[in-house]
């Protein structure tokens, strides 16, 4: 193995730069040339790339986003686009490709694997819905962002006896809403994985304010409803002054937490070592604190990762 490729794909997340840095530094330490493709798989199709050196990744660890940029590449959904990408990689003498991204990006990596390219996938998505890993890159930073925002909200909510509905990302996965709900001491976390009764919630909110509580925080995962929809229902039933905060893409940015920097470093090094050791077509992951490899096809075909039962139980026991 002489030359490897690297790209970030799909929705960005914090820690991608740290993962790029780790792949580059580990690759160079194994005497590999590392080629970075710009804007995900599109960079392979358009032959938009640059050789990466330690200088290219210097000072990038602490930056959010991805300096290689990211994109969702529609052409890779088509056989013709996949063939072109694979041919370009072969033409460039790429012996292995590291794909940093979420489930859609991993499906792209699997498509290239089926066209004869050796790939390694690194799970990176704030949604934490990728199976065969306890944590995807970017989740911890997103949680820290949410906790910071909700802590700020609580200050102002308390000053005005207000209820806030806070909308988190996550597509159909409620991980961010429920885990942030636990960490913020929210009253409720409305997630696709658990049924809820808005009537009960409203009765409880009324009771809280009667008891003299000066704020209530309700987390809602975007896969359930919009914050505005939930706020309207509460206002209609209880008549409270209810405000919303849609956290949106703020959750994906910012300097990565130390957890994400370390995870990115471990994933990046494990990806290169797998390629060098001939364990190709794998996804790296974290299981009980250890780095593991899972066959990429198995990981992709496993679908979405469910939220750990223990997390749901914790939330229930805490009355969230
Ligand atoms: O998958 C990551 C994610 O941030 C989801 O949580 C969210 O629904 C989606 O991407 C947003 O996508 P876009 O950046 O295309 O608006």
C-alpha cells in the first residue's frame, strides 16, 4: 500500500478535522502518501484533490467543520457515477479510501467497495444513529452545544416564568434530545422512540407552575414534531407563555470537545492501521471504550442504531 485517499461526506460535524489530521499523520508514519478529496465523493468524480502533509493539517484539530468540505453526492447513487468514481480512484493509484461521514456516506463507501475499491469508514454524525459503534464522531460536541444553549435559556426562562420548547436535530433518532434532556435537567424529552401524551404533559406543567417552579424545558427531537407545533399545543391547552428555540445547525459546529478530539484521533489511526494491515472494507467503531472493526456491509445493512435501553430507562427513572 503506497497511496490512500481521504474524504469527509454528508452532514458535517465537529471532530472531522481532527479525524483528517489523524489519518494524515498515521498515514505518513506508515510511509503512505495521503490524498484529500474535496467536497466528499464529488471530489473523486471531479478529480478535485490535494496531497495532504503534516503542514496541511497543522492547526486544524481544534476547528469545527471540515477543511476538506463536505457534500451529499447524488451521482454516487447511480451506477454510472460509482463506476466513474472507482475508475478515477484506480487511475490515481489510490490503494485504499477512508470515508468519514454518516450512514449515507457509508453506503457510498460500500458502493465503491463493490466496484473493487478498498475502503474504511469512520462514523461521523451528530445523530448517533450509526450501528456497531457506541459513539459517532461529533455527538459529544453537539451535546455540549445543546447543554450550553439550554443552560442559557433556563436563566431567561426563570426570569419570566416561561416554558421553552427546544428542538434538536437527529432525523428520526431521539438520542440528542433524550441525552441532552438528562444532562440539562429538562422536564420532558419528546423522542420518536417513546410515546407521549401532550395532555399529561400540559397537566404536569400547570402543576409545576402552581408549585412555584419558574421555568420548564421540553426537548423535542426533530423527528417528532417542530418546536413550534409543540409550543402551540401547550399554549392552546395551558395558556402559558411558551417560547421556542430551534437549535438547528448550531449543534454541528464549534470547536470539538476533548472527547471528540480523542475519538477522532483513535478512529483515524485505527482506519489507517486497518488498511495497512489488510483489514479492508470495515467500519471503525467504539464498543465499551475499545476500538473495534465491523464489516462495512454488515454495518450498513444493520440500518439505524437504536437508543440504548439503559439511556431510555435512565430518562424514565429521572422522570423525563
Ligand atoms: O444527519 C445530520 C443532520 O444534521 C441531521 O440531524 C439533520 O436532520 C440533517 O443532517 C440536516 O441536513 P442539512 O445539513 O442538509 O440541512
